[in-house]
C-alpha cells in the first residue's frame, strides 16, 4: 500500500461530528511547531527553538481552553 493510500485511509477513519465539534487550525508556516502526538504539556524542551517557544507561550491559553471545550486541534 502506498504512503498516500495509507494517509487517505487513516484520514477517512477520523469521525468529526460538526454539530458538536469545532476545529482550531494552527498554521504556522515557517514557524511550525513540529507537533509531537500525545504531548499535552508545553515547555521549552517541546519547542525546537526560542522562536517556537515564544509562539507556544502566546497560543498556549487558546490551545488549553480549546481542548477543555472538546475542540479538535489540527496542526497543519
């Protein structure tokens, strides 16, 4: 199975209920946070640079509040 087929299959298995779920998309472009699955606590060791840590400090409150409300967070 090709990588594209695997990715498509995995994406198709994600179920989002639009009436109950909002999606917060963090698009950082060149300042991407290099998201690591399963990480729920943010600290300087999470970021790969001081610039990334400053971005995390600014967005942490939004991310935490979103998760508490059950908002799906997508890193793109």
